[in-house]
């Protein structure tokens, strides 16, 4: 396969559109192939060196650290969390496995932990002791926006004796040829800005069959909180990564090609192909299609519901972030893709259409 430059230009034109229209303050887009960037552009009030808060796209980097430790034989996903973090086992949580935490089936989706409290083990474990279950672990899927990855951060520190942010750098980003993306990142992120207007009740009813969406911890106020340098410095493991679109695209090249054998081959095969969670999403009813840390596009024509557009191969894996951050790698075409913006669009329907359009165009950028 080769890169189709005309298709790349269509992708860039679409990524530029809402910046030129004045809706988004900036956007950054990167496409990679065979281990190299083949396109990397920034539009609006930013440069190629600008970093963005990528929200939940961060989760795949923390998962990458877990994969390394699984490959080292230090941890088994079937283990109970309390075997490594005894303080976690209060209020019925002693039955939860590491696998359930990584699959968002562990039953504490909204357990609270302020970002700055999560900076230390003492702060995390004090919160863990208070957390309660919403439902029986392993019986359903409900996305854990932040809570599950605070637990993974603590597990990483217990296993290694090192700060989880350093482990992500040493075991994930450095072997992948990338810089630091969590914690004391040398470049602050582009200022986050709320843009647009919320979808109307009628629009929501037409799209989802409800006139208003359930309130979760992923509020505009919470997302805007990452403008605080103190919050960025913590490097929240479930959503506080600061990086470029190029870092996202190149990370998924590493997932596709495993440079230098940075992960055990059997572990990498498992986490990119073995769908362990097919429980339906509560709002859309679409199966979760989650592996041990990633989302798989799937062969059910629902890949757009999973943030990867409509044209990727079924084996594509990735993990998007709030407000339209896109990140995936396609093993069939060899393409990987990253898109970031600091414009937090209040209109969830427009944001979804944008993500679907841009991701779909990115997946079409090869030619036989």
C-alpha cells in the first residue's frame, strides 16, 4: 500500500473547516504509516509544538504500562486488586479483579477523587477506602471516566516502586520514541475553551430518544479544570495526558509494530485482538468491544459509535478522549491517527459528526 495524497488533503481540509469557520480555536491532526508521520498539521491559534489535553485518550498509555508489567510476569489480570492494594478492599470491593478494572466492569464508575488528591498514594488510598459499589462487579459495563485508572496508577506504583508517571515514560513513551506525556510535561497544554451551544431537547430526542442526557462527572466545568497548571502537573491517569496529535498517531504505530519488543508479543496480541467486554453501552445499546485497555472497532458496522469513524477495518483499536480527541491504529491498512482540539464543543451531536467525518476520512488515506 501507499499513501493517497489526495485523500490526505481531503482529511486536512475537513480538519481545518471548523477552525476556519471560527468555531474551534485550534486543531491538530496527524497520520502515521510504517512507523513514520505522513501528515502532521496544526490549524488556528497553535503550532506544531502545541500540546493538548487529550482526556481519555490518556488511558491507552497507562494501559501500555500495565501491558509491560503483565509481560514481565509481575501481575496477572485475573488477580484481585486487594492482593496488591489491600486498602482498596472496603465496602465489598475485595472481589474486584484487575481485569474488571481495565474493562470498566468493576462497579464504581463515579467514585470520586479530586485530581490533586490523586497526586500521592496516600491521597488515592484514602479515597479508595471510602468508595462504594454501584452494582455487582463483572455484571455490566459502565464507563469509568477517572476512577478505574486511579486504581491502575496505584497498582503500577506498588509493582514497580516508582511513580506511575515515570513508569509510563520509561516503559511506554520512551520506547515508542515519544516524550513525556503525564505529569511534569515540559510544554503546557493549549488553553481549553468552551465553544458552541448545547443541542436542543428536540435534537437529542431525534438522536438518542431522550430529551436530556444523564449527568456524569465529565461536565464542562470538570473538563475546563484541566486549564489549571496544578491539575496538568498531576497527570491524571484516566484523562490528564498532555501531548500532540503526532504523539497519538505514533503511539498507535508502536501498538501496531511493537518497536524493539517493548511489549511481550503474546500480551500485545491479546490486548489488540481479544475482546473481553461486550456488555452494551447504557445509552446507545452498542456493545463495548473492549480489550484489556483498548476499544476495538468491530465488524458490526458500529465503529462510528466507538469513535473511529465508519471506514476503519474491524480490527482497528484505539481510545478517544472527551470533546472529540481521536486516536486509533488500523492493522489492516497500517495507518494510525491522532486528532486534538482545545475547542470543547458544547454540542454533542456536532462533535460526534465531526469525529465520525474526520476519522472516516483518515482511514481512507491509503491506496493499493
